[in-house]
């Protein structure tokens, strides 16, 4: 039974528009292949980190994904996110 999830990605701040769009469309394609429905992607913009660095960056682009999926689809996507060098961090929450 599909559940509602929210995933926040922190992406490298030095990505220009075209590579960022390619990253987001590839991640969306991975989710769609795994049967994700009702997907909404929101770019929250660039934000500075609070007194620390992630992989030598002091700020990052925050991208929010809201979607409905099976738990196995979320696990497969997170595995892909861990090996993607453009993604500094990610966190997934089950909503509701």
C-alpha cells in the first residue's frame, strides 16, 4: 500500500541550471520507474549551513520531493542518492 513521503535533498551549490534540471529529471525518472505517484518537486533555493561544512561547501541547494510510494521504492531511490556525488545529503520522512 503506497504511503506519503517527503524527501529533502541538499545539492551542490555550484550546479548551474542545466545540470540541476538533468539531476532532477533523472531522479524523477527513477522514482516513476519504481511506481511513485502524486509527485511534487519544489526548489527551496540556496541556503547557508549553520556553522559547518558539507564536503567543503558552506551552502547548498535545497530540493523537496513530496510523493506517494511503496517502502521498497523509497529504499531503492535512497540507495541511488547515496552514490550520487551531486547530492550532499538527503533525508526522507513518512508523512501522516
